C-alpha cells in the first residue's frame, strides 16, 4: 500500500491506493458524493483534484474512486510512481 498521504480540503486525510491512467483510488477518512470534486494537498503543497465516481465504506475509512482533473504531466508521473511502488512486493 502506498504511503503517499494527502490532506483533504475541508478536513481529513487520504492515502493513494492506485492509479490507472487518469483513474485514481484513494483511501480517505471521509466520504465524497459521486459527481463531487475532491481536492487534496500533498506534503509539498501540490494539489490533487478529482471528480468522484464512487465512495464506499471500508471499515472506518472510505475507498474513493474518481478521475483526475487539472493534473500536470509531472504530477501524474509522480502519482504513478507512488502507485507502482504500492503494487511492488
């Protein structure tokens, strides 16, 4: 599992679970409604924004799936690197 932590705008945190192209999955401390836009800040201040497709309770947290929006190529590559390291044994 990725250790890339993000701080959600409006409160809470999220951790990157996976990335496939522009589709992203996060494990978040709060739910997000389908169709809503979710913003999070990385430790270095860069913003990750996504349009939420679904949010499912997973224990005390929520698996949030969506599509990245307004993401630069450099940020997408950074996220892909962290998502790949999460998949490595």
